[in-house]
């Protein structure tokens, strides 16, 4: 049940971030569900591998290179999910930052609502 709630919260965050950023287009709620699922799988499988492979540059930039990795993963997901498009790399970077902020806020709200 917790996985389903997290998936729906991620979908809501993706819809909110796409609404706020003009270069991101999501065709429907179903597309947003697929994007949330794909981003979850990509972040669980590819992101740790990429972080390890780019560890020297990540250390050199004091962790800021992880933003570049996140933007690349967003572009990767946009490449294979029909109905989800991102205008440019910089739009993907902004989308990933806004998405992280919204996810954190939703997590905080629903965590405090359980208490």
C-alpha cells in the first residue's frame, strides 16, 4: 500500500512540476503515472551506477554533478515515454529540481498527516 501511495504522490508531483515549467508537456494523467513509474525504476537502477561512475567529478563539484545526472535521467525517460516531452537540457534540469522540492514537500505533508 505504501508503494502505491508513493507512486501516486510522485505522479502528483510530476503533474505539478509540469504545470509550473513551460517546457515540460505531459499528455494525460496516465502518462504522468507512467513517467512516475519510469523515473522510479530509472532512479533505482541507473542512478546509483551513474553516481559511482562519475564519483570523481561529483566529488570535484561537491555533489552538484548529481543535478546533471538527474536532468539526464529525465531526458532519458522523456525519450521513451510517449506523451512526455521536455524542451531542452536546462528545462530538464529545472524540472528535476522543482520535482525534488515538490516531492519533499508532499512527503513532509503526508508524513506529518499520519502522526
